C-alpha cells in the first residue's frame, strides 16, 4: 500500500511540475515575438481580467517581453503600430511577483488611420500562448503552432 501511495505522490508531483512550465514563444528577432494566430476572445488583452501574459520577470526580461509582443502586432490592415506605456495598474496573483503579487502594465496603441488609441493590459509575470488581440494583425506570422 505504501508503494502505491508513494507512486501516486510521484505522479502528482510530475504532473504538477510539467503543467506549470513556461510557454516559450519563438522570436522573429531579439526584439519581436513570432506569433501564430489572432485570438477569438474579444476581451483578450482589452481587460485587466484577461491580460496578455508575456512573462519574463523570472528571467529579468519582463519589459523586453512586453515590447517583443507589441512589436509583433500590426493594425487591422497591416499598418505599423505605435505604442507607449501608460503605467501600471491592477494587482494580480503570481508566483513570480513580489510576495506573490504582480501588477499589469497598460500600453496605449495606435496606427495610421485609427480614430482612437487602444489600451492593452499586459502581464509580465505569467506566461501563456500568445495571440494577437481581436482587431490586430500579425506582422510576421509563424506557420507553426509552438508549444512549451
């Protein structure tokens, strides 16, 4: 019986440790992620409840990853975008944050012909598969889907 419990504990440990691996997004170059698709979730990136999780704080690359993500985006018709960091907001729970807490960064994004700027919420503490938010296109689309 002890062997079965021991094996069960080992399997749980292995499953939990492998399910929390960081999602690695390939790079087009040192300043740009290579994205594969556009999200179908209309709230993805536009709400503090559904931030874009670029990660990187654990490797001292959080702000770089935010810019790498933004550099991969284009306007709805492929227009060059411009962006600036508005500031931080919204505490989030994260094992990579200070005492388990991080904050989201808000970026204002625009492009030629846009009527207004768009706010994107970005989490540099946690990782997920990155997608372009609805209404954006991808500068250089990856032909492959990448997994951790």
